[in-house]
C-alpha cells in the first residue's frame, strides 16, 4: 500500500476516538486496512472510512503509528508492507512492528435494512449533540444513558437523567415505528466525525458555499428482537458508522413537560449566570442549591451553608406573578453558559419541573430541589 503521510494521519486521527484505550480484546487497539477501507471500533460502534489506497489487508497499531506519523513530513509517500512483520518505508526512513493477524479482527457485517432514508444531517447532529449533555452518566438505568429519537411526522429528540431533560422537535422525518436510543458515547463519536469530515459536494468553489451547504446523512436501521431497531448505520462524506442501540423502553419524556405554566419569568441569562457564580462556592459548601425568589421586576438569588454563611444578589426580571424555587447551581450554570438575549423560566409550583426556553434552542426541564427550612 502506498499513501501520502498526511492522508493516513488524518484517517487515523478520525478513527482514534473509537479505538479503546483499555479493552479485554487487545486486537481492537488496531486499525484494520482491508478492501479499500480503514476500520476501527470497540464492539459497540465501528467506523469505516473509504481509503482507495488500501490494497492490502493488515492491522495498524493505532498509538505507535500515530506517533510515527507525527514526525514524518505530510507530503511524503508511505509504503506499507505486511509479510512477516508490518513495515513502513519513506524517503529517508523506515519502521517495523510485530505483525498481528488481520483475520482475527472482528467481522464487520453489512446491515440488513429495516428502515432507511436520507435526512438533513446538520439538523439531526445538532439536536443529538445538544441532548447528549442531559444523558445519565451511570449505568443503573441504561435507557437514560442515551439520546432517544421518537418517531413521527417530525422527529422528537430527547434525553434526561432523572433530574433534568432536554426535548426538541426537529423538521426531519424518518420511517421508524418505535423509539430508538443511541448511546451517549456513540452520539459524541458521530458528532466528532461530522465536525471533522468535509461535505461530499461543495456549492461552487467558494468557502461560503462549502460552509452553508446543506449536508445530508444516509441512515439505516436493522431490526432486532420484537421488531425494535437494534443497530444503526449512518453514512456521510466517506465515512460509515455502525452503532449498537440501547434496548429497552425510554420514558415518555413529552409527558414530563408541564402543559400549563402560570408563572413565566423573563431575564438575561448573563445576569443570572454572574449572580450564581458569585455564590457558587457557598452553594457548593452547602447543599449545592441556590434559591431564586422574584417580584414583578426583581429576582433575588441566594445561597447559604453552615460553614461559609450566606450571600445573595439581585437582578432585573420581567414577570406578572411573584414566586420562588430552588435549583441545583451546577445545572443552572451549565444551562446558562454562552446564551444571549432573553431566556424564559416557567414555574408551575415549588415542586414541579422548571421549564427553560431560549429562542429556538431545545426546551430544557430541571427538577427543583427542596431546601431545609
């Protein structure tokens, strides 16, 4: 196999996130070169990248090869041979590694489609990436550790960890009959590949045309037990990603959204973020919460702890009804970060979920906390 160093370097970097650093199957720490493709995976997800130069079958150990390619000029042509050892040669140097048998690598089978179609990839990827931040980080409830896509004329994308959730309806349709749950790690992988691959076709030769192009993604689902999809394949640019879906029934996230919200408070997110950051040390030392109370035009943000005392601050708001609620400070800060313009905070009661809206962003719900009196 002969290939430019820069091209192989880019392919190996794209595959790096899916190659496990620790595994009971050491062979997975290699990249399979076979049939015009470079392939890597961790058994939960596999990435296949078109590589026309791949005219041999061999395994490339990811970490040492990336280390080598870092110090070989990108415009050099690299020749790869796999006989009794794995050997690289280029103008002015050579390197060799023990040969691992490619036939021992897991077999990657083509997905037999239950449903397939093409959709707006930018919209889908943005929705998945946002929702991923609201997945549960533990494995006690697997259905909460991924992003759920609900079927319908427009797809609903949701995720929640039991304390907060994100929910969004996107103008994308797809012929699935049951909800699917994509593991949060696979969402990160998909989004990373999407961000670091080029569109298939540019609109003209201009940079603006390339940036504003509507990118498409081909999606295929395979059917598992009881008719539910159990595997997803996403194809875009020169990349195909196969993902094992999470089995189980997700919560009905839509039912958690309050239908009647009597108390709506409008405020600037930067004002609230600064107020919460000022007292975050006290909140952290206490029970991790901040209390928000408001009149028609002013909100008071306060926190207290036995060791560090109390602190409060005020900011302007717009509302018709006074009220109060306590929320976890870290959840607030994560939501407020980077937002501009007005946000709307909807409160039904001190014990009901608090609803946050910001422009066209996904709706976010946070469960209140209950301070000691």
